[in-house]
C-alpha cells in the first residue's frame, strides 16, 4: 500500500520494498519535517514535543525513529508511552509543550500506522500548517543540531491518571449517580490502550463489575478495530450473557466510542454524540456542532433544548474551528467522536463514557429505553468511482443548480437537505472517489435517495 500524506499527518502500512508504505525513511523524514516546523514556529527557548502511541505492534519501532529524529533537531521529547489520542492532546497544553505527535493509525487494521500532528494547543494542525510540514518534508530542508545541543528524552506515564482526574472534576460528571446505579459494564478495547484507560475510568466512576474483553494492550487486534456494529458482535453477545447494563467499545487510540444496549442491540455510533449532547444541552446553554456527514438527530436534540445546531466540513479540525466560532458547548463527529470543550477541543471517548453514564444513571432508564427517546434515522454510505476526464466539481455545480429550491450547503462538497432526509456528496482526499452519504427515516429510503442521486450523476457524465 502507498504512503498517504495529508495535511493532518502521514499513514501507511508497515513492510515493503522501500518505495512505498510507512518505512523508517518516511517516518524519519516526516518527524524531522514536523520538528523543523516546530523550531520555526515556536517562540519558546527550549522546544518540547509530547509523544504517545496506541498499542499497535509497530508502535515501538515507529516511536524510536520519531524520538531520535526530534532529538537530532535539538527538541526535547516527553514520551507518554502507551496512551490515548485525547490524553496526548491534553498533555501538550498541561506541559506547555510546542506540539505533539500521536503514533496511531486510529481505527485502521494492525498493518497500518501513522503520525498525527498536534500544535501547541494540543489540537490537530491546520491546513496551512500541514501544507508547510509537507513542503519541508518534500525539500528535506532540515538543520540538525550540533552534538552538544541534541534534545533530551523523558518518560512520563502519569497522564492517563491526570486525564481521568480532570474528567471526574467536571461538574456534569455525576459520580454519585453512577455509583448508586451499580452498573455492570462489558468493555472491548481491541487490545489497545483503551485496555489501560477505560477500566481505570470506570473504577473511578464507582463501577465495580467490569467484564474486560480484549483489554491487553499488545496490539493484537482480535477483529477489525473500527467500532462498527459488524465488529462488535462478541461484545453484544457478552453484554446479554452477563446481563450487563452497557457495552463499551473504543477504537485503538480511544477517540471514538460506540455503545451496546443491555439487550445486545447497538446504541449506534451516530447516537453516542446525540445522547451526550442531549445530556449536556439539558444542563448548559449553547450550540451543538457536528460535521455535514453526521446524523440529523443532533439537530433535533439541539432544537428540543431550544439551542442552535451548526454543521461543519468533515474533519476534526473543521469541527473544532466551528465549535469555537459558534461557542458550542458540545460537538463532535457522528462516528462516535465526542468533543466537550470544557475538557479540551478533541474527540475523547473517555469523557464521552463519563458523560453518557451520568446521563444514563440520572435518566433512570435502561440503555435501550434511552436510545428509543431519540428520533430514528438511518444512513446509507456509498461511493462513485471517478475515472479520468470526469470534472466532478462541474457535476456538483450542476446538481446544486438542479436542487436549488432545497436547503443547500457547499462548505464541503454538496449537501442537500430535504424534508425527510439529506444527501452529502464529497470528493475523497485520498482516493479517486466521491462519497455519497444519505440519511432518511428508513434504511430503504436512505438507500433509494443515494441511488437516485448516483444515477443522476452517472447520466450526467454518461459513464
Ligand atoms: Mg481514532
């Protein structure tokens, strides 16, 4: 597989002949480019970068190259070791560091790894900064430090505990209510660092009965690590068998959260944020934000509380930018990514768990009953392969014209809102495809809407 470079980092598969993939050479070049960008853009006297990794098998190998590259530039490294993406984000600001690198390919299978880049606010770097890092990497315009000015290395394993402590201190996290409910939980952490953080968090919330599935952080993912229903069958079965109140699944770097109800049904990844937003908006006044490909149920919930909803372009960096602009009190992405700005501006499965369980405890409902309080929407996710010579921008403009009497959003591709659903057409940044996401009141309607739009596009280009 090729190495995929983008403004938010690089990712690729391990192994190969050196021409492609995430090779040691590519890792060194990219880590050096990020370090050079830090040296250029930070005003602090002695530059520091925080790093951490998920538990994937290649993590230790990648870590060594990243540390050496940064040290060679004269940058001090604080290594959190096995950690989570949100924990590294928070450590960057806690330590007043100049940036951060998370070594994780998120929900991708174990062959993959990646470097995710953070600015000094512990947030993903902007498009402008990412472009600059890519440029430095391409030109290899590095200036390594002389021997007496090499960077230092320090290990700090305390940040998962600090992260949990900050979650417990949030006024909306109701430890008393959770403890009183004596919840039984089953967790699936795909043998990554959720296996460290999630049991610690649940114990701190007063949950004593925890069944741990795949919670040894050795990187041997027992199934595809994306927390989608088809990958959570064992968890669902175990929840029923143990008569548990909730099943909890996180992805390898613990920024996505999916829940399973007590009857083994999926709470649904899209509905993690919906439920948490319902809880937060019931207690705090302010807007909710998610990306254009997320469920309409969040808008419904925001309106129920008399609050505004805004949709951003896809990508965490875009969601965060809009949340700041609209002073949102809750936001995130439909794929189980909860962003609660009172803690920090990053998707965080741990704060998601604490807020969800507070909501569940206070509601007095079973998890399946709580799920039923939200409007049912169904999504369809399809794609159109692009061949040479197709001007997709022109097609999107024509579609916009055709549907001009409906609510249109062109901030990221084309989204058209109908009374009973929506469609979002978006050109992929990494593959020659257009993603076609739709949502409606039934799966059949969502599929039909997507197929109708796809056939209209195909007839336009005569392919
Ligand atoms: Mg992730």
